[in-house]
C-alpha cells in the first residue's frame, strides 16, 4: 500500500475546533506545509492576535506568541528585529488586521519590516458574533447591519491588498482564495513566495486569502463556497498587486 498523503509535522494532532466548513483549517495546512518544505520550522515564530486566529497557536507545532487585538505586526516587528535571521509571520483575520490593527499593518508595511502576514478575509467578524467588518460587502447582512451594509453611512470595504501595494516598503502582496483545488494550489504558491521574499530580505510581504465563515454567514459549507465565488471575488479580485521581483 502506497502513502498518498501525510499530515505535516508542523501541525499538531489537536482536534479541529473551527466551525464546520470553515476554511481556516485549509489555510493552516498550506502555511505549515510551506514551512516544512522550506525546512524552516526550527527558526519560525508565528504571531496570532484575538479572534478566530487566536486558535492558531493550538494547531501550529511552532513557537507562537499571542498578541493583543490588532497588534500582531507590531509584535512581529519586535521579534524580527531581535531575531533578524528567523522567520516571522502573523496570522490575522480581517476584523483584526483591517480595523483595530490598521495602523500597525500600514506602518509595518511602510517601514518595510521583513515579516510575512497571512491575512484571512471572510468579510465579517467571526469569533465575536458576526458584526460588520471593514471588509463586509455593500448590502451584506451582518449582526450590526441587519438591512445590509449601507455605504452612505457605513462606508465602503477596505481593499487591503490594493492599499498596501502602494507603499514602498511592501515587497510582495497577493490576493488568493481557497474555494477550490486550483485556487488552493495557487494559494500555497503565494504563501511560499511570501516566505521566500522574507528569506531574501526583500521587505514586507502579505498574502490575503478569501475565506468562508458559514456560521456567521448563515449558510452551509457548500453554500458558503458559492457565496464567496459569487460575491466576494467580484469585490476582491484575485491576483498579484505588488512584487518587487528578483530571484527569491
């Protein structure tokens, strides 16, 4: 009998605790596989803040630090400056990164901090109950927008990748998705590129990953994938927004 798949040792054997259909588990696996394949587990430190992302330290078999809400890039900056030869990444949701943590994210990118940010965008606050997030779509119903997000009063979605790509310190920025096998494979390539960018000391790298939240969207896992394709992808087009290039 041949073995066709083995769980990477960079993930623990802890029972999965995310909601059914949540794609955090896929993203965890992709990050862990990249770290294993690059053989950098012993020199990698992850930073997870508040929100569903806070569970990351339970699943990664790595040195992990929990940061205050929104402050993961600031904590990662301190770690990277203290350990410049280590690999440092943050794992953040959209409510964390694009709301309370906007300043930390923007200025870490502006300074060109040589860290990698894994940004999970599901267009809603997850752990705290399904409120409107900065990435919530116009017209999207949430606990705090029961009639749908109205741009005239609640503003428009924050386009994180487009915004950060304008900053000189950003070396690599790409938006991907994990809604199908093809896109999952592309997402892994992007995560690998982000860590390779850090290895080459190019500067700040961010991978924005469109993800699902079946519980707070009020949909089944399958319906959530369809909703992501039909609604999120038109608002958040996939692609590379910044790549300083060079051999990495």
